[in-house]
C-alpha cells in the first residue's frame, strides 16, 4: 500500500519543519509549500490525500488557494487559522474547508486529525447498501449521489455527511453523532464545522437552501434527513 500523501502549506519554516517531522514519523509522505502559488502547483503535481493549509500566506492567501483548489479537487482540506476573526470568516463563509485548527496548535492534535481523516478514507463504505429515496439516490460503493437523476458534485466530507444522515431517515442526529460518524471518534474540534458543511451540502441538494426540505434543522439538537422512500 502506498504512503498517504499530505501537502503542508505555511510560510513559517518552523511550522513546516515541525509538522513534517510529526507526519513523517507516522509514515506519511509529506510535501511542503510556503506560498499560495506554490501550493496550487504542488497540489496538482503531488495529488495529496489531505492538505494542511494556512490562511495567512504571501501572494494568494489560503482562502483564495482553497477556492481555486475546489474548482478542480475535492481533496480534504484542514485550514490553519491564526486569529479569531479568521476562524469566524471560515465558519461564516463556508469556504470549502473540511475542518480547521486554530494556531497555536499541538502537533499531536494535528496528527490525530490527519489520522482520523485518512483512516476514514480507507473504511468499509464500499460494502454498504445503495440508498434510494424519492428524490435522492446514494451509492456508497462509488461514493456518488444523484438528485432527481442528476449527479451531485459533492466533496468527500459533504458525501459522508449526506450518507450518515440518509442511513437514519427521520431520525435526529446530533452534531456530536455526526462528528463521530464523519470526522472520526477521536475528533475534538469545533462542532461548528458540522454547521458549515451542512450549509454547503444544502446548497447542492436543496431546491431552496434557505428553506430546506431534505435536511432539516432540529433546533439545539442537530439535523434530520427527510427525503421519503420511493
């Protein structure tokens, strides 16, 4: 089995050295980039399984790199934010990151999140049963989904969220339950990451994301999948 590939993008050499050392100690193949343009070039050439991406970069900032990256890849992206305002921007805009970590961070925490994500990617979804509803069809083995017969362009995290909810139609799943099923049992980040990704998912599956009919919010609890059986 080939080594999982991680691209680390940061303009601070000390962070690059530390993160690289920790990830390589876990057996990952690591590529570094110190600015936005180099990050895009490295992503295309290296084809990483996961990108650790700092927001504050010279040239193109991390949010612009992420926007451009999302036009051609659904690679898992863990954003590094240095200030509370950056975190609020990530949460508020739903810019396409799968997760975020606030600086200063523990390298062990970063490695724990990377391990949880890459372990999830090697999980047993390929043997899962196809799910068919009145409007949505979800194929876990091919990691594909359709709405009214048209394919949905979902990131890996958006697909996993939809699949987790659809496996329990009509049942409310809390944010913690969704974190456990989608991000991994040893995830201990901000629960707002669920809301951000649900918001992005709704833009792709709902007729009117401001009045969702397929993924309902249950206030102070979580979310419920409401598509009907055919």
